[in-house]
C-alpha cells in the first residue's frame, strides 16, 4: 500500500481553511456500522442511535469532531504503521492477499458499496487509485471508467505485480509511488480513490492533503479504511498493529485539508450484523469535494518519517514481528464473526 505522512493535531477548527463548513461527526459512534447496503441520507442527530439489526449502512453528513477521539493518537505510529515495515509486510502478504485477506475484510459487495459515494458516473473521468495494491479496488473502478483513464499507484512492487496479471486492468497505468508525495501535477484528476492504505500512513493528514492537491476543482476524493473498534481486545491489537482512525478523525482530516461536503458511509460484509465491536480492515468510506483550484490551504511541517535514513535492524525486526503477530488477530476476527452469523438467529445483533 502507498504511504503518507503528516499528523493531524487535535482541534478540528484550528487549521480549517477560512470559510470551511463546520461539519460535525456523530459523537460516540466508535464503530457502529450495520451491514453493507445503504438507506437514504439521514441527519447526524439520528445517526447517533444504533440502527436496528439488519439495517442498511447509513450515509452520514459529517464534519469536524467536537468529542475527543478514543483511538491512540495518529502521532504514535503502530508497529506496521511505518513505510519500511509495511513494504516488507506486503512483500509476503501479496502472495495471499486476494485469497485470504479480501474474503473476510474487503468483499466485492463492500467494494461496490464503498465506491458508490465516489460518483463514478462517466467512463471519461480521470481517476487515481492510491495505495491500490493488487488492484482489487481498481477492478471496481474500471467497471465505470475506461481503464485508459485510470492510474493505479502503490509503494509495493510485489502488490503491483499481482495487479499487472489481471486482464481487466490491461490499459490501466500502474506505477510505484508514495501517497504522501504523489508524482502528479496539481489539479490533475476528477476522482481520487484510496482503499485500505491509510492504515499504514505514518501521518494521514499529509496523504489527504495530497488528495486535495491532485484533484481538479469540484473533483471528489473517496477514502476507504478501517474504523477504531470498541471491544477492548480488538482495540488493543488494532493500536499495536496499524492505524484504525475514529470516524471523527477521518472527518477532521478531510475538513482541515479544505474539502467541502464531507460525508462518511459505514460499510461491512453482509454477515457482520449488529453493532460492530471488533472492527474490520475496511469499515467506512469518506468523501469530500475540492472547493478551490490549486494546493490545499493547509500548511504542514516536515514529513514525520524519512525513509532515506537507515533503520536499526533489531528495532525493525521487532516492530515487524510484533506487528505481524497482531495482524494475525484480524485474520481470525472475520472467521469468528462468520461462525457467529451461522449460529445466532437472524435479526439478533452479534
């Protein structure tokens, strides 16, 4: 997955561009999604209540958070929330990614549901898929957009090799790159999509700022990623492994970058019923519209992580090993939830 860097400080309004709308994320949501489909847009006040079991996942109008996030701060990177660790993590995971990880965390139904807010309404749209890995999300994009108009970018050559083998992606421009420093001119794309990448970004705010920069005026960014779980054990492993932002943090980062009309949609596999306590690698789809041409109005300091600097091999191995152990927990979570779905009667939360 492609990397990025720049921590978003707390206080959503402090760096928001002048004139930006003061949106509000639903307080205390934690991780409340309810299945992969979508009812009509509903007000934030109503979104505070958990929907009944079996309801379709809501599309929420949200904005800068007023309640403090409950997740570990993004400024404290987890074991695999580093570019070099993530690079080697996917060196091995790429072998089984499409067949082991996706079936439990990122299904075709979820992908199509998550991409719906991106509004891929024309085959002529120019789209970039950042951190696209093996091209699973790109396959959903090219159903709506001509492959010649799509660019797939990732920092992992091993993931990209898998993408190049997919017949449906012939014609897509596939390239290595970094989400925090995109190799594209300002005001280039109509749509920016990134799925399953932000969790590895050392500083997520910079990656979202880059999304704003490369979009054209009126272009839309669609970022799909995990949400911080509420169950204590899942929360422990999430905070050790990689970045699981809160819904409030997603909205805050988009708003600070300068996006307007920021919305958040909860997603999940069909069998993940009720209040989702454990979290999934894919939990929400966040969109925002570029309000002005040019770069983001947000000013940031130096990157949080310099990959050119040497890494202590002992430190690297420890972080990589511990992160991989924590990742194993999230391979077991969907198996556990699928079994519960088979046992617990339909209509009851699990």
